C-alpha cells in the first residue's frame, strides 16, 4: 500500500451504554498524544473524543487516514466506524487495548493494527504508507502481508523514558473547553498481577515514569483547571518520587483539586498522606475490590480487610475523600457478599463507590482462565456489554441474573436516602448532592445497571433486561442469563 497522507483524524469512540464515569469525562490520552506528535510533524490533525464532542462524519471521511482507539466495550462501534472509513476509500488504523490483544478480529475491519504502546509504531507506519514499503520492519504492527496472510510483527520494547513523548495538546480535541477536568499520566506499568486487570499485559510490570520536571511543565500548561486526574495505574507506587512531585506542585502553586488511583498501602507513609492533603488532593480511587478474604486471595490482590479498614480511617483523617472500587462476582462471592459489601461501605463512610461486575477482559488473566473453560462459563460475547456493568460470565455461587440484580441492589443500598441524609447531617454537601443524583438515577430491580450513574430515572429501562416479560422467571429457573445478559440499558 502506497499513498500520500496529509489529513489524519483520531477517534476515541464512546460507550453505547451509560457507565460509572458517564457524568464526568476523563479523557484517555492515547488519541490526543498521537495527534500531538503528528501535528508537530506537519500533518493536518483532528481529534475526536466522542464523550466530549460528536463525530463530524464529513471531517472523518475526508481524512486520508483515520486512527481509531478501541477498548473492549467500544469495539463494536469502533469496528463499524472502521468499516465506513474503508468504504470511503481512507485507511483505517486501529489501536488500543482490545485490538492489541485480539488483532485477528480487528483486522477484519482495519487495514492495520498497532498493538501495545503505539507512539513509535504509528509514526513509522505513516512513513511506510507514504513510501509503500517497510511494513515488515515496524514492531508492534499487524497487517496483511503479500498474498493476504496476516503478519504480526515482533513486539517493541516498552518505552523506558516517557519524556520522549510531548505534552498532549488538549486544544486538538474537537469541542474541548479549558478549565475543566484534565488527565495527566506521570507513569506507565503496574508491578502487581490482579487477575481481572489487563494493564500489565498492555504496559508491562515495570514502573516507567516521566521526570518530575516534565510532569510539572504539563501541570503548568493546564494551570487554572478545575480538577486533575492522574492517570497512573498506581500514582503512589514509588512513594519517594510521589512526594517529590507533590513537593514541586506545592512550591509552584500547581495545586488544583486532584485525584488518583492508589493502593491501601499509601496510608502507611504519614508524610505522603500529609503532602497529599497539602497539595489539595480531593479524592483517591482505591481498589479495595472485595471484603471477602477468599476473593482477595483469588484476585491476587495482596491486601486484607485490616488494610482496607486502616486506609479508610487514615484517608478520612486527612480529609481526603474515597471512591471505593469493588469487583463483584468472583467464584468465591455470593449474594450475601454483595449485600455485606454495601453495608461495609456505608458503615465505614466511604464517600462514593462502584460495584463493577467481574468481566473477563482480553489481556487479563481472567480472560485466559474463563475462556479456557468454554461457553459454559462465558455466556455473552457481545463486546458492548464488557463494561463492568453487565454480567457476561457464569459465577460459581449464583446465577448470572442474581449477580446482575445483586450488583444493582448493592448500589441502591449504598446510595439510599438514608445514606444521603446521614451525609447531610455531617455537612457533607458534595456527597449529599451527588448521592442524590445517584439515587434519582439508580435503577430499580428491573432497571438499567448502567443507568446508575448519570441518567434521569425517567430514562431508566422499566422492561426486563432483554425486553421479555418472562425474563426474570426464566433466568432464575435456568440459572442462566444467556437470553438477557444483553443490555440492562436498553433505553439509554
């Protein structure tokens, strides 16, 4: 393939369903980072993040090349867009976690797949297309070789020094308005091996970083924004480095409200906790995952209930809010576990929560484990429902329908009027107002799992999950959700 390229469009499709972060868009950085790199090389660049701005299909289909990023839950719409791009005569390139792990599937819709970290591979691909040769030398590339056979080039070593990448230019994003929520990644990689997570498969176990000065420059470029989300897998993995960054933020007055994903061990460093508070940390996203010791062991989480309780106490002592992240539906969970988890979150005054249903995402150890067991354990292969809000596998101790309903009821229990009034009594206006919104949008037992975060109650589905009036009865009787593990958000 040889073609002149001038106009490049990058697209981050949105989920077809509402999800736990629907109310606030925290942009993923892949598309805007690649757009920034290619704009610096002289190309006409457009970046569309659909959660921020709808696609202008005229602009998209007028491009010479369209790069589409796909996570598992957005893969179907990403594939449809790639098909349209190719029908219009443009080149479709796909990347992101889903096609990185399932490139053969992606190549049914795209001309090229860039697997894993794509900064260098994408640049080399654009150069190769314009030359018409050299595709076989591009690491991380999947493409059709001579004769039509699929070629999967060797994996590229992970980028050791992330400072080689420029600061992502948010102004390239169509519809972007400065001053709101921005995302800053200071590192990549995770040293842990949680079974439900695909991060190590995508970015490796090695902890790789930007320099402190580079991160401070990026924060300076966004100065005046409302909230910064540090998009690291574990922001406090290197406590010494984290304290150095926070010290620099305080010294340069780069302290908007911020939040980050952290582990429970963060609270074991009192100096770090105090610096987080002094630098205006608003909240932390903590992967508690479960209060069931057997589930924590199964997930290889390397933490226990005592660590969870200690972290809650110490974060709150420093006035740092907690978004508790739980994964429900392991082979060690039952309905009592879900109910007890919601009760635990209320008892310990966790500020907000998410109950994500265990989902075998491609690239995670759970993917290999569950798919190795065949269709008996994976009951739905529609990627749209691989968003953590829909049950797509057969748990051991309950039916898929019971798990789906139990997750909804657990959310309802946490975001109850009693919890909201309790927060008001403590003058926690943030929780009370946002919890009220959650309560108004929380689904009833026949409502939408994905509507629990952002949709007015009038838009929640009032039908059975698959639209069949007998769905609850048949699913309960057959202990299967194959007929209805489809959308719990049919009206979204």
